[in-house]
């Protein structure tokens, strides 16, 4: 509890740096790939996957990141127990002791099937145990994660679609507080 009040005191009136995450607006695939964004698809999960910049109803700008995993015609082809689609952000250098604010918007129009975790959003410092888990939303929903940098290193953000369904992500940012 004392740490909570210490953090609340530190955050009151704090001046966060501007967004330091390159490509989180999902407007340019070339910019995303050039700055270090990566994707991984688990084909052995038996799911057909789609990863694209979609122009269909982004939250802002021209496009949003669209992830989809669906089972093919044969339901016996496999189960999606491991994440069929994993997106990892460009790395952001952080210094030990900095506070990190991760924000973004997500849209999951139908419940994610075949996984209790749905979409998992987590950073490389805290890992999947501290993930934001989202299985369905009503329209666009904002998420916010706060982290304390326990070491000087590069931080990445991971977005795991762990089951079958589709997800849109937009306007993801990382801000730092010294």
C-alpha cells in the first residue's frame, strides 16, 4: 500500500514524454517493418491466419492492424491452443526506474473461441502473466498498461491472438516518465 501512494504522488502532475513507439498508428507497413515490428504465425495450430493493415473502419487514420485466425473446412485439422498469431512491436529503449504507459485501442466484435485468453496484450518486462486479456468488446475499447522499468533494456509489446476470431488494433503508443 505505501508503494501505491508513492506511485500516485509521482504520477500527479507528471509530464509524460510523447509517444516513443514507431509504427503504432498502423498507417505504413514499410515503416512498421523498418522500425522492427514482427509477426509470427503458428501454422501447426491448424488455423488459417490473416495479418494485414485494414482500411475497413479504423479507429483513426487510414488503417488499423487486423488479425484473424479461423479453422479451415476440416474441424479435425487441429486446435488453437497455442497462439496462432503473435505480433511484436518495434523495440523501445527504456532506462531503469522509468515509468512506462502503454495505451492503445482494440476491437473484438465476436468472442474469441478455442482459448480462454482471447487476445493477450503484454510487454517484454512483465510478460504474459501480467497480460491484458480481451475476449470481446463493444466497438473500440481503450486499454492502458503501466509498468516500472526494472532494468535498462529495450521493451517490446506483444499482441497474441490465442484462439479463433478476429481483432483490430489501432493507435498504440508507449510514453515514458523519468
